[in-house]
């Protein structure tokens, strides 16, 4: 599902700047960027190491706060939220998929996917319904009782995607989600993310170096030295 012309952006940067203090030395990671990321797209943030793309992802994910400027995520000016409100907003609206999977090793696939619903206080019958539906969606019902060390890399990433989507977030942030996978498994994971994007009308924003993943982009934002160097359309809709 792609964004309609009238759909608002899922993320909007307006003169956003991010400065870190490193033992008294100010380091500017992001230099007053202004751009919008459309909703319900596969959007890619790309650039060399140290360009600022990870900082942008942390800002979008409400892990970091801008030093200056205005940042709206899912229609919310996140700069107006205090710590507790920010945590609640992030838990309800944003999910993360990482290259290292970040699964809890002592939990089964089922329990890993169920965990975000536990944190949100969803009643047990609804948790089971949603968890099983997501495991079915990613093709892992038969592996539901397996722990991460009993799963392949591709299966672990499927569990991570199911865990990210089970709470039905508006926005999924994926940091190099295919980096630890071979090309065939990476292609399967990309196809799966397209499938769940269509099913759940979600927005995906990726930080990646993977040409295979970038070839599926709807939007590409190139970051260099903390600035937006280029914005171009990806594959035809």
C-alpha cells in the first residue's frame, strides 16, 4: 500500500539540529535538516558511516531529542513530550527491527512476539490471538516454542518483524535488517516486510547500505556530513 497524494508525512523535520557533548567538546551530528518522509512507504536513509543516518533514526524513534528545530512523528510534535509521555508515545506508535535481531534468548519465539503486548497490558486472550496471528503472518507457527538459539538467522528476523508489528505500530524503524542475512534470505525478509506493510498499512523507514534492500525503496534520503544531500524517488509505485 502506498501513500495517497493527500496523506500527511509520517515524519517531518523542520530545521532540526542535533549536537552531542563529548567531554566538553560539542559535536554536531545533524545540521538543521528540513524534509518530510511520506507515510506508508518503504523509505531509506542512506549514507556513509558517520554521516548522521543513525542519529536521524534515533531522533525519529524518540530515543534522542533534537537540540533545536521541530520534529513531528506520526503527527506528534515530539519535542513537546516529557520523558514519561515520550516513552508511552514510542511504545504505542513506533517499533524497531535491528540487524542483530535483539531477541530475548530465554524466551520462545511466541514469548518474544507476545512481550510488547504484555508491556502494554493487553489481556491474555487478546495477546494470544494477536501473537498467533503474527506468527502465522511470518510463517513461524510451527517454530513458536523454539528459542532464538534454535532458529536460523532468517527465522530470527521473522520473529523480530512479528514482534515489531504485533502491537500494530504506525511506524517501523529498521536498522540494517538484512545485514546479517545471505542474499536469498534477505530477499525473503524484504518480501515479508512488503507483505506485512500492505496488510497493516504501516510505514517503514530503513537505515541501510544493502543495495538489494535499496532497490525496493519508494523514497531514498541521502545523508552526508549531517545534512540532506539528496532526496530521490525509488521504484515506481
